[in-house]
C-alpha cells in the first residue's frame, strides 16, 4: 500500500516550486488568448514574463465580487445576443463552452462554473486518499447533486481512484441509514454535521454501519466532532475548497494544518490589498490555479488563513495552511457610511511610516466611534494628525488615531474590528 496518492506529493519543495513557475507563464499566455476576462485582468502585463512569485504579485487580485459582476453582464444586450458561452455565461473566465464542458453548476449569485472532462477535474482524489479511501471502496456521497458541484466533486474523485459511488445526496436520514445497511459503504463524503445525524439515527434504529473513514467539507470541523466520530469508528478528515477553484487544501493523518493541493499557487495577502504578507501572518487566501479550462489568476477566496512553518510530519512536502480562520471581507457601516478594508489600505499607503494598522469600531447605534491603531517607525503628534486627516478624506468619517506597539495588534487577519454589540 503506497503512502501517497501521487509520488509528487513528497518531492523536494524547490522542485515543486520550479515546476509551478515553469508552468505559470504558459498557463497565463493560454488564458489571455482564450479567456477575455483574464486578458483584461493582465492588461499591460506580459504573461510570458511572470516567472516568479514577485512577478505574480504585480497582477491585481480578482475577488468574488468582481467575478460575479462580470458574470452578471450576461444580461447586457451586447453580450446576451452572442452564442459564445464562455463570455455570456462565465463572464469571460472559462476557456471552454458547451460540448467541451461536461457539466455546468451554479453557486449563489448566481455564479456559474464549468466542469471539464479531465479525470478528477476538481482535484479531490488525493484528499480522499489521505482520508483512507482506496481503490475498490464504495463511497456514500452525501453531498448535494443539485445546482452546486459538491456531489460531482466527490464522485469524479472517487471514479478517478477506481471506487464505486452511491449518489446519496442530502436529506432523508432514515433512507440514508437503510442504504448504508444494505450496501455497506466503507467511505462517507459529505458535511460532518450530516454524518453525525446519520450515525445518531442509525443508533436509534439499532443498525450497525460499516463506515471506516470519511472526507468532510462545507462547514467547520471542530476537534470535538472529530473525536466524537472516532469514538464511533469513523476516522474523518477535512478538505477545503470552493466551486471556483476545486480542492485547495486537505487534512492528512498528521492532523497538523491542511496541505495545499498540487497545481495551485497559494498566496496570503493583506485583506483589501494585492500585497502578500510574510509567512505566518493571517490574511486572505489567494489562489492561482493552473486549470486550463477555468484558469483563475490571483483569485481572492475571501477566506482568512495563514501559512504554517515547516513540512508536514506525514511526509507531504507542499505548503500547509492553518485552515479556515474567518472571512476577509470585513466591510461594515459606520454612521450610515460603508467602511472597507481597502480604504484602510489606502490610508496606510499614504503614510510609509505605518508598519501595520487596525481600525476598531465601537459604541452604540447612533454613537459610533472609530479608532485607528497604527504601528509607527517614529510616532509624533503631527504624524498622527496627518493620518487622522487621511482617514477623514478616504472614509468621509472622523476617527481617533493611536500609536501602539506591534504586539498590541493580534495576528488574526483583521483590518477592521467591529466591536459593537447588536443584541
């Protein structure tokens, strides 16, 4: 029995990095040629010159709101009449259309995503393998097959591994238990909360199940629930992904963070900016995928995480992240005005002396208070006054500005900390 789904999961990190940087310019050139929205994102940038992470960081981050707005342009008269599905349906980000795409899915928005014909298109096979799934297993797939791609993500991964898949979908708990009793699956794929519901219902029905492992996703998977499942004989692991990117990172038996999938380039950037942060600092997860069918470049997931130091004890050598740590979009409303992380970034950019900043919002409805905490090279009253003036100019709101030490700002990825209570 092999340790990894693919041997390249354990290659030297520099060998992987060299390969990614060789593939990156070619992928970008193909994307610019076939995907109009990528060409617009890289306007003025020579795709063939993007051969390092520093070069990649010069490309603007594409955030989900940008993707949605470009897709919603399908209702524009200039677009609605065309039969080029890549532009009309996918906003110009897909390189494939009807006939080439095997399926098309919809996420809230709606945002439409294509599924290409390559085996394990969404990249979840190695996550299933790390969770204990093996060729010949029967997978009870309790992810939805309706509208969203979660069901297909696990099904295509299972087929790539040589497994059989039961398309259970969601709901109908008693029928789920009966199917498990009849078919005796060894692997579960679905949300962890639904797996708990199934196991509790099976106990009420006095039915023994044959599950030995599970790959769970779609929601938080706390250690307490992992332990609860283990007590009932199910060794469960989590994966982190999205309908836009497929599988991004996955848990291994080491249970120390999530290992990044192959063929992805991950950056952690300061929320509201295009700027990567040092390893270990919390920021927004930004991913560039080498998927030739849907080649998203510097796609901001809106999720917070941080890179973990060193390699995984399981032997896999790819980058590890801490897992989901909250949302990067900390936009809030103060005295009727929206305040966004990007505005804090604008203020910081105006004053090179600012090393770090955090906007704290407190008070009660109708009496909001903004306090911008800044870490400065050399604090002075005049500098603080200049920063306060920048806050007023950028946000159209007044704020106090206070100089603090770097250890006074938690490493939690927050640029805006809304401390108001709405109870």
